[in-house]
């Protein structure tokens, strides 16, 4: 019996290894407006499984490396995002047509509140709010960002989560290890980096991490990032912030 068990696990291991070394294939497609049937340029395509990206050209055409059953996330401003699974038929035919539906966006009312400046420096300096946040910079980005008004590296929060199994960070970092490892892979693909640098909606990040995008602000708060950073940072900066917090978590947990 014990020899059967050893053989069984060996077979599983060999099968898994074979899947890992299966070479990727290229598939291509044209993306169109579902209403006008016109080609959509600059649509963003991300292979969620491999964290690789592509973008459509002026004719709506793209191609991307995939494996069977990979999922592609397709997004474009003004259109509803779409997830498409790579089927055997698509791999066989190499080409497909994909249609995106325009999204109806209702603009909310924006109220601009003035500071009511008087022109007197001594008075106005007390009126304008001051944000006491640390300022960071991320390698490869021209601008800095704010993070936390007590501890830039969120040491206290991360350490606290390690000793509290009920803490949100403990649950998030413990259950999303595979997804969090993808954050490093994202930096290696220029298309993905450029996409995240231009986005502020947290949608792509939430899909890659397998969470609701409403959870992202809470994660950042528990990593001690300031409200101003959470509200104004682009998705690439948010990704680096979560990745940095996760790396600290791993280091502290080992200790």
C-alpha cells in the first residue's frame, strides 16, 4: 500500500512539472465596440494567470502569450470590463473577435469648498490644512507619494497583525500568498506597469489579488498609509505599497 501512495504522489508531481514546463502559445483577437462595431484602440489586456499584458493597436488587434484556461481581463475607459477564458478552440484557431459594451457613467455632483483666504499671511496660514505625512518615492517613478503620519514602514501595524490571527492583514497576507507573489511579476511587464501607472480605479489590482476593490483602502490603512495617499495614488503606487507591506510582514513573521 505504501508503494502505491509513493507512486501516486510521484505521478502528481510529474504531472504538475509537465504543466509548468508546457510552452506558452500566442493567441490574437480584434476588439470592437458592441454598438458601433468599430475597432477599439488602446484597450488593455492582462493575462491574470501569467500577469502579462498587451494593448490593442489602431485596428483593435492584439496578441498575447497564454496557456489553456488562462483568463484575460480586458478593459478600456468608457466600456464595461470583460473577462475571457482561453479555450482550446481559441488556441486552435489563433484568432477571435471580442466585443465591449459601452458603460453608462453618471457623474456625481462635485462641491468645491474654498479656503476663504483673507490675504493676510498670519491668518491664512492657520486656515489652510496641513498634512503631516512622510513623503516617499518609488524607483522608476518621477513623483513621490505620501505614506503614514506616524510610521512610514508600518512596522507597528504589521507586527501587530502577526500576533493577532483575527487581524485583517493576517488573514489577507496568509490567504493571498500566490496573488501577492504576482505583484513582483507585474513590475517585469512594461505593458502592465504602464497600465497601472495610468489607472486610479483599483479594478485591475483587485482582480489580480482576488479581492473586492473596496478592501484595498482598508488594507492600506492597516499598513499605515495616509488617507491622502490612498485617495490620490495611482494603481502602480498602490501596488508597490501593498507589496512593501507584505515583504515586511514576511520578514517579521520569520523572526
